[in-house]
């Protein structure tokens, strides 16, 4: 089994007059986060972690901050792109662990709801998503929100038997030949004979 790890980080300053978006949710707070999109540091960090896990670049390579198309965009769009890149590379999420660093609002009362929302956006179970929060004590960053994210992903493997069969058997005719060989060698059943038609099947009028 092939495992990979991706790390993501994002930071935005608080700004009056915009809604606060975190984890795909709108949260009651006097200030939101400044950013070209909706400023959702949690989804941005997870997006970068997923892209990093499959060496697909970062969020800025796909969504340049100067591009007017992404002005005030829902960050779930960015996350969906990362999920597509993950699937294209042949991987799936094992788990995602995140830590928000901000003085306010308090995340603990809404952490459960936020985890459920992120799990839904990622298409994974609740126990595959962790969201923690810390305050930036002594760092003079009370007016900034940061997020660290780590994503563990694994390569999607086909069942070995199905894989071998798909490689060896390329047509229904080959499958019939395999069955005939097995019956003949194991049970002594004679192979089916091919009976040629007594008339030209292409010349039926």
C-alpha cells in the first residue's frame, strides 16, 4: 500500500464588513477574513495539503489571487479541484488533521458541526476529520487567523484477482477458452468442438 502525506498552511487577517467563513460555514462574528476569495483559511489549508500529497502544485497555481473570476468565491470550489486531482492521481483520503490558530471566535462550541461540514465536503466519514483550535499566545497575532493541515492519502488498489483477470482475459472468447481448459484438466470434460454451419450465415435471404 502506498501512502503519502501533504501539508497545508494558510493565513488571513480579520476585516470588518465581510462574513466570517471557516470550514465551509458562515460564523457569527463582528469581522470576517480578508482574502480574494471568501478567506476560508481552513479549506485553503486542506486544499493545499491534498494537492501537496500528490505533488499537484498549490492553490495559487490553479486559482491565482489576481484572477477576477475567484473574487469572493466559495472555497469549496478550490477543495473540489483538489479532490479531482487526488482522484486523477489514483489516491483517496485516509484522514485529515487540522489546527486553527486564532484569538476568536471560540471554535470548541462549533467544532463538531464544522467537522461534519468538512467531512461532507471531502466525502469521508466524520472520524477521518480532526479540527483543533489554539490561541496565538504571545505572538501578537490576535487580528489574524491561521490554519495548519496535514492530509494522509493512500493509493486506490484494485482487488488483485480482478486485476489479474482483466489483464489476462481480453474478450469473452478467451474467457470461454479458460473455462474449457479448466473443465478438461480438472474434471476430464472434453473441450467443446466448434461446429461449422452447414450454410453461409451471411447469405440468408
